[in-house]
């Protein structure tokens, strides 16, 4: 799967039903030798006009991805937000 195939998809948490963000707004941790995605770095909170109030991120391991659909990526994450 290419990055262009997942770009723009919403990330939804299966545990809480919460929309966490969009792949285009996230960073990824990638293994340099294999090219494998290790984790998603999702910005935690946005303020007015998309300006982040808090610069912290939620690090979700790639193993927590349960399904990649046409419009969204379903993750199962029960960590503290």
C-alpha cells in the first residue's frame, strides 16, 4: 500500500468512537531499513482556525490499526488521551 492510498483518510478509534484526525494531519514513525510504518503521531487537540493550542501528540502503534477502509482507518486504542 502506498502513502497516497491512505492520505486523507479519517482515523477513528474503535474503543471510544472518537474521530482522532486525518492522515494528512498526522506524522508517522517509519523504519528506515524496511519502510514499515511503526506508529502514527496524531496531534491531540486543535483550537480555533486549526491552530493547535497544545503541541502534544498521541502516539498510536501501527499494530493497533484494525481496518483500512475506503474513507477511514479504524484503530483500537484504549490509552489515555
